């Protein structure tokens, strides 16, 4: 796998794209802090971009399945460049409206990029290498997030926002150039796949999932890590206030990030050759435990252990989940399915974020953690119960056929 030039191009592209993204995110926060005094308006601006990404999801899925993935990635890369140009206009006129345009174009580009990349990865490596590549790809994104935010924070002390956005623009140019270097043979689709890709409706994802209840169960338990991720930053702030320590913020981020990176590198060795769905249940259960541990967040070491356990479990969970969908969902549905999944993730993230804000104001971190932990266990148990029932139905059907 490591001799495959496409693998290195994808990893380099993910690192560069994430670096540019997080530098622009920090610049966005600085711009909004100077021009948008209302916290509600800030959240509304961010929500507008996410909503645009959700609305364009069905179109993105159909387009990805009907066209070459490399072509989609190139055009979405051009879309990222256009979005940064909107921010140059916003800076020139101190215009929040142009920043909203930036957010919309960036999220629309992401709505095409992420599903297309997920659909492309199985075409550049063998199935046995999918877990490894998915894990390393997530690590490239994580390391870029750490470096990008740190670099942007430091640069803001010595340069203006224009320079920061220019650095993001250069990163997206490099991403576009690296994408053009991909060599992927996408002409070997059979007639059935071409027909589905060209004429298939986005609505076909629903009956496809009904015929694959196991994939639906995996989607159900994918909500479990989102409960932690959506609350992540607000929980860090709350724990910091609880211990009256700003240092613990950095410690929580560091512990989670390090454990995530280590797990993503070791996920293939840890998971072995066992059933992927069983492994997903195991790491989902570990995430639920990390949520319950925050019942004792008034002990600093427990809070750190909770974030570390989540980082490790999530670092194993997400590469396995991507691999599971890439190998289970028929390839002619990949674009539409990964767009559908991206839409669910975006909507759930917003719901969790708003719910966390309400719960922290009303019942506090520890009770909220207990509720989220219990909800996670319920989701896991429901999924496992349906999985068991499905196995029994298949076994009974096989027995009848044999008789």
C-alpha cells in the first residue's frame, strides 16, 4: 500500500486541506469577533453554511455516483478557492454578508469533497488495506487540525487576516494540484453501475438501507460518538470552570488528541480480523463509558481519563466505520450513501450542540454526561437487539431452504 502513489497523494491532500481549513476557521472567528457582536448571530452564520451543505447533499450524492470521483474532487477544490475569494472581498468592505457567502460556498464544496473521497478510497487500495488507510487519513486530518490552529493563533499576533486567508488560499491551490496528480482507473464500472450512477435517484438510498438492516444499525450507533463530539468544546470550557484552571483545557485537548492519533495508527492491529460490526459495538461501548466517567468530572484525573478513553475509542471507531460502509454498501450507491451520512452527521451535530447548551445551563455537566451515557447504551442495545433478530431470521431462512 505504501508504494501506491495515490495513497500518498490522498494523505498529502487531506493534510493540506485540513491545514487550510483550520487556518481559515481561526481567521473566521477573529473576523466575527470584530464585526459580529452577537453570539446568536455568530452561531446563525455558522449554521447557514452547514444548512447549505445539508440542502445540497442529495444533489452531491447523485453527481458523485454519475461522474468520476477525481473530477468531482477537482471541481470542489476550485469551489474552495472561490470561497476564499469571497473572504478577500469581505475583508476589503468589512462585509459580514460576503463572509456568509464564504461559509455557504465552503460547506457546499465540502458536501461534494467528503463523500467523493470516501467513495474514491476503495478504488485506490485493496480491501485489506482500507482500515489502515482510513486510520492514517484521519490522523493526517487530526495532526493538520492541531498544527493549523496553533499556526493560525501564532500568526494572528504578527500578521493581518488577509495574510492568514492568503495562506489558506495557497493550501487549497496545493490541494487542487495534488488532486490533479491522482491516477485512478474509473472506467471499469459495469453497465449496471453506470445505469445506477447516471439515473439513480437519491431516494434509492432509503430502500437500499431497508434491504441492508445491518448497515442501518451501524448508522444508529454512529450517533454515539457524535454525542461526545458535539459537546466537546462546551464540556472543556465547563470542566475548566469547574476546576478554575485554564491549564486543564490544553491538557484535555492534548490527551484526547494523542490517544486518537495512537489508536488510528494501531486500529488494524487492535481490530484484528474479527467482525467489523462487533468491533464497532465494542468501541461504541467504550465511548459510552467515557461519557459516564464525566459524572465524576470534579476529579481532574477522571476528566482527563474520560477524554483519553474517548480519543482512543474514537480513533479506532471512525476508521472501522468508514471501512465497514465502504465494503458493505454497493459501490454504485457510494456517492449517494456517503452524502446521506454526511447530512445526518451535520444535522445531528447541530442538534447535539443546541441540546448541550441547554442542558449545561439547566442541569449541569455531570447530569448531562449521565443522560448522554444512558442514551448511548440504549442506542447500542437497540442496534445489537436488531442485529441478533436479523441473524435469527437469516438462520431460519437458511434452515428452511436446506430442508
